[in-house]
């Protein structure tokens, strides 16, 4: 398996279009036509084109093997996508490639949906030193269903080399358009080939809600937002190169559980219980890996500030932490490849289309949301009121959990309530942050104390320095949180709760 990134712009190309002289775009640029290539690719998707509708593609191209293209962000007409390639003969989709798109495919089957034969005429753009800056290709594409030709089209692609500046792409596109090329388009070949069905929305859409929305619509938007986080981060979690993907997927499970709790009075009890249970299971798998990432990043950041030479003595400690992280990742991947995960995603996607709500959920959200958000707020306030003068670490952790749930509830209400809910959520996020740093310090100290066995005396002394850093962080958080709570608990921030 190999991952690369492509940055490209597609443009329509009229019949007879040829790439013009581009010498004025880059001083001293060398424009060199490459050999014409004949490409033959079979694209795979579900019968309802789930991959294509989400902006992904899975293909086998003769001589190149299998490729999965994943959306990795966009800016205007620029497509920035990750290409992950796999070895394997045509016919059967490699297991690793199928796993990478499993969150989108779920229990559906993958099958050939189109065959694209392309005559590619490339032109390379190099600077005076010979460094490749970009490639411009004219593609004549023939679309087949089985052995039958069903359509054809021509397009231009301008792809930047990794080292090329973004502004070069704009200059090249401008030069091509002045000589007859059409407007930039973000439509991939496979979408053009498959037509209107491929351009339909994906099977999870976060609906826009406003002040006139019903509570059921707000519930649906909240569930869809959580589902979007889980599904779109799944491939990146599997690739394992971006810790933020694990974090965002875990946030998706947490928001889902929290929103289902907040909106529980409006949902069918058995339906909610099953979905919350499965979200908790997935969140636990993601959490084990995320907690290891957070702990590692924290300790490595703090180790930089240790006296000269001390950080070098922490190798075995970090090796143990890396081992735990690897074990957590292995368990996570087993879970992501399980039928249980697929069943959960199927159920979750179904929920985004129509949550199992009770009848009065059809009432205006402005009437019901304040009462629903008031409940997690009261639980938070009660948890704070019950703290002793010197609260325990566990007590503060419970306050943090309550603050997070209340924040999520306020954020779910924000599209309907507007700025008052946003301000309340922001204040709760600040409380969650300061208590989160306290909890991270608690976890870090406990983990290090539990891994002292087997360390040398010198190593144990350095660990002691890091333990002292955790205690200092705990003390700072304990000193700061009452003031932050004072802001979050101001009556004016929750006047909209009634």
C-alpha cells in the first residue's frame, strides 16, 4: 500500500484543443510533450454509487493496480485528494482496499460500475534547472458499460508537482483558458461517466436548520453531524498517519451519545439504547488509542524542557507507551473490520434519514430545546455544588464530563437559538478545557507511577521530574477553574433556558 497526494484542476477542452506555448508562465520554462498513453480503468462502487456520491473512487487500471482516491480537502476548483494504491490483479477488490472504503460501503457489495478507456496526451512543465513543476494532460475518455460504448468526453487536467507553488496552478489555468479551455470543474471523470446518479448527494447529509425548524429536524441534524465525523475520518484512522482523525472520530461517538441523551425524551427508548450502546463500544476502542496519543504528545512536549541530557533517559518509558498505543491500534482495527462495526454504521446512517422520534418532536425547536438543554445544565450545576472545598480529582473529572455534555447540548441548539446558545457553549468549552488539562495531568502521573518497575535509578529520577510537571499543571488548573466556572455559570449566558 502506498499513499500520495494529488493537487489538480480539471477543465473542459473543446475538440481540437492543443496545449499552447507556456513559456511566459514560468521564466525559462521547458515545455516537453510526453508519450501518448492508453489507459484502461474499471471503476468499482456499490449499486447505489455510494463511493462516487461521497467523492471517493475505487478503480483498477491496467498496469498500475488498484487505487482508492479519498477527498482530503478542497479550495475552489483545486482538488486535493489522497491516492492510496494497492497491488493486485483485476477482478477481486483487494481486502485492504475494501477496508479503506468500508465506512462508506458498509454492508453493500462492490461491483464494476463503469470502464473508462482514456487516450492521454501529457505535457510536462519544468523550470530552467529541470525540476518538474506540473503536468498538463489532454484526456479523450470513452465510457463503456461492459463491452458497449455509451459515451465519450474530453477534458484537461493540470496537476502540480509536490514542490510547485500554488500560484503556478492559477497562472497555468489562466493561460489555458485564454486559448480556449473551459471553466475549471471539480467533477471527477467517473462522475461525468456515470451521470446524474453519481452527482446525487451522499447517503448522509447534515440538514440546515434554523429558527423555524422542528425539534425532530434538529435531532436529525445532530445525529447526521456525528455520523459525518465517524464516517469521513474512518479511512484516515485506518491509514494511521493523522492522530487528529482518531480524535475527530472519537468526538463523533461522544457527540452522538451526548445528543441521544439530551434528546432522549423525544426518542423511542429501545432505539436510543441500542445506538448509544454501539457508539459507546466504538468510542471505547477509539478512546484507548486517542488517550495514548494524548499522553505521548504531552510527555514528549514536557520532556523538551527537562535539564540537558535528562530527556534522553526516557527512551524505555516512551517505548512502553508506544507499545500500548500499538496494541490499542491493533484492537481498534479489529473492531473496524468486524461485522458489529458495519451493523452499527448501517443503523447510524439509517438514523440520519429518520430518527425514531415521538409525536411531539414535530413541535418547533424553539419551544422544546430550552427544556432539553436545561437538564444537562442542572446536572452540571449540581455536580459543582456537591464538590467539597478541596475537590478530589474524580470530582473535578465528573464536572468536566458534565460540562462537555452541556456544551454539546448547547451546540446542538445553536442553529436554532443562535448567539445566546453559542456564547453559552463557548463558556462551557473553556471550563472543559481547563478541567481537561487537569485530568490529563492526573492520567499522566498515574500512568508513569504504574510504569516505574524495571526502570533504572536515573530513569526513575527523570520520571520524577515529569511527575512534578503534572502536579504543577494540576495545581494551575485547580487555581484557574473556579474563575472559569464563574463565567460559565453567569445567569445572562443561560437566560434563553428560561
